[in-house]
């Protein structure tokens, strides 16, 4: 983690906004593909329109779903295209099942799902 702190490449995130302890636990318990995602998300390098344009892999920075210009990481998470709602609902169903399988307290599971729906 010291490398990332010292790199000066934390994108729009500030070092104090990152829970380095939680990030370390997430990295330790994750698969290689999830580790790559965690690093890219932390470094604001997710393959958004802005990133793809900067890498010269796209000729524009528009969202492929809603066509809004300037697609960045925040837009990827918050895009209002109707398709996204369906994908989000399916992900929450899978999370609910996972929480139940892993014996999460029902009130805590409900709070997590409700919070994510907001």
C-alpha cells in the first residue's frame, strides 16, 4: 500500500478518503481479478469513457449505455440508463442470497440492501 500512497496517482480520491486497513483486508481475501478491479478503482483507472479516450482505445468519452459525454468512474456507478436498473436489481438479488447463505443477521442484511437501493 505504501507504493500507492507514495505514487501520487490516486486519481480524484485523496489518501485520507481511503481506508487502507480495509483495502488491505479486501486485497488479502480477493481473487486476482478482484484485486485488479480494486487497484483500478482506487487509482480511478476503471475503463470508463474518459479512461478509454485517454488510452486512445476509443475516439470519444461517451457512456455506451446513455451516450452522456465525459463518462467517468462515478458515472459508471450512477448511470441512469434503464438497463442499469435491471443489472443493479439482479446484483442485489444475488447479494441477498449470498448474505443469507453466509448467515448474515437478517436486520443487518436488510439494512445493507436498503442502503444500496438508496
